[in-house]
C-alpha cells in the first residue's frame, strides 16, 4: 500500500535524508539544506511525498496561480526527483504524479538532466499517471570530464589563445584559493560582482549563506585574484562527490586588460584537478561561448510540461504550447527524449 502526502515545510526532506528513506544527494541542489535556503528566501514549498513499506520518493515543488513548478531559483543548475532507483521508485513517482492531478491543471519541471535518466523517468511517471506530457530542451550544461589527467595534461589541450593569455598575463595578478568561508574575501567577491558586467544578483543573502554552509562543510573553493593587493576578480566554486561546480565568477571591467579572470580560472582548475582530484567540472547552464574554451562536452537540460486535460485551464495552456512549438525552429535532440502524449 502506498501513502501519499504533502508538506508545506522543507524540514521533512532532512528527515527523509537522515533516515535513508530517499536517495542521497547527487549535487548541492538536491540537498535538504539547499531547499531550506530557497524556503528562507521566500519560496513556498509544496513537498509531495509517496511511501510504501520500504521506500520513499519526493518532489520538492512550489505552486503559484495553480501552476506547480520546481522549488528552485536561478542559482540551481538542475532540478530532479528525490527517489530510489529502479521499479520501486518509479511506482512511487507515478503515484505522486497521479495525486498532483487533484491539485493543479499544469506541472512544469525544469531544468531536468537526463544523463542520469531523470527526464525520461519523470516524463514516463506523469504519462502513466494520465497527464499530457511535452518534453523539450530548455538549456545547455557545459562539463569537463577530467579522465584522470593532471592540470598540465588538461591545459595542453586548451585553445592556443587561452594558453597564450595565461602565459603572457598570468604573473600580473596574485591568486588565492580559499577552502573555507572568509567574510572579508566574500565581501570582496560581492564588491567585484556589483561592479562587473554581470546582472544584479537575484538573492545575494542566500548565496552568502550557501557559501558559509559550504565553507563549514569543507566544500567551498573561493578564488580571488589581486593586482597590487586589490581584489580584481573572484569566483565561487564548490566540490562534492568527485565533481567541482562553478557557481559564480566576475571581474572588474577596469581590470580587463589584466585577464585576471582567466588567470583565476586556471588556478581554480588546477586546484580542483590536482588537489581535489575531481572527475568532473560542471560549468552550470548557459550557452556562453567562453565556456567552450574550458569545457569539452555539453549536456542538454529539459523542460517537462505536464497538462491535466480534465481541467479546462489546461486546454488554454495546451494551445499556447502548441503555438510556441510551431513558431520555434526545429532543434535536434541531444539525447533520446521521452515520448509525448
């Protein structure tokens, strides 16, 4: 017998992780602490849970205007289900999807990876629960598979202009990589970010708390580049489960001629490859061309739109989705997409 329930607090997720009811996190964005930060930042949780005698699955969601979507913000590289692998987890996810039909006309899940089967798995759960499901690519993730190389071996394969820049200008700045949270260094990061070309932070207080927590756990890699003692570039990385995640990077426009960002990136790549011994470096989402200079592979991120056609509002959304699909250029799938219904 399966029990389904809903919670409006993220505390239940920590309980599920603590007792081993759900699979352990694969990334910072799967942890109960991450969802707690999102809730503290003002998002209203809708935690959907299904359990049988042996297993539990959960979806961390939020709801606005009748539309259900992931509990996430723009700092999240990915969003995925919290569920055991295999048939047992699939049955529980299908039950969550079935129960959600009583709460909403539409569920949109993004950005969902599929290298671990998450997109396929979630789409199939909603299809089998009676939703009309459409899957499309919504973003791109740049990654580096280290493949056992040292930093020097990796660096040889980088574009010539990148290697030349570091050779010519690498001595112009001093780099530091901190593995703990330092308030003064974080203040420097915030000052640089605010003065850089980057858009305004969505929630800088949340990002600071995340850095503090990651620093306390030993996962933070906070990089600074200094010119004549003054910070001119800063980057926030974390390391977890053999993967380095590049969260934030910025440099002062006034220091562009120093190429401090390139020098600092190289220092952080060297640290995570040679010292942390990561197997993967994840540069988050986005199609910025400079990411390809550092990364060697791309992975798609998917949007899964689920419509409950027993509710009239879903038909209007279906018409909008259809019109949008007809006006967009055809994009070849980067990975097999789940079937649409």
